[in-house]
């Protein structure tokens, strides 16, 4: 048996409850979407890390490339080698190039 309208409570209470439930669902979807993006980035980093460990990068070669960069500051020629050897992401390479470009000559001289 159905309750009479007077026994069921005001209709606006039911509408408020449904709206609140919808809001909670939308908030949960946004949280899950953010978590999904984070987990995908973590997975990509772990896959790169695993590939690095499996590739057996020659540490002597890597050391020589880093020393060359530190001595000469030749980022345009050393970054591609480092990116390949360390399997840097495109985002990491772009951030390194952008940061180095902003520093320019004054940054390299310690004036910025």
C-alpha cells in the first residue's frame, strides 16, 4: 500500500534528497577522474623505471655525458642523449629545455 501524500512528507524534501544524491555522485565522478589521471601518470613512470632497469644503461657512458654537460653546459647536445638513456618523458624534456631557456646566459653566470 502507498502512503498518502500527507504521510509521505512534503514533496520538496524528496527532491532535495535526490538533488543531494546527484551532487554527491558528480563530486565522486570528479574525484575518480582526478585519481585516474594520477594513476595513469604513476603507471607511466613505473613503466619507464622498469624499462630503465631492464635496459642496463651503461653507467660509465651516462657518467661521461653528465660530466660533459656539467663542464661544457652543452644542453642542446647532451639532453637528447640523457633523455634517451634515462628514458625521460616528453614533459620532463620540455620542462628542462624551458627552464634552461629562461635562465639564459645570465642564469648560467649565476646572475639571476
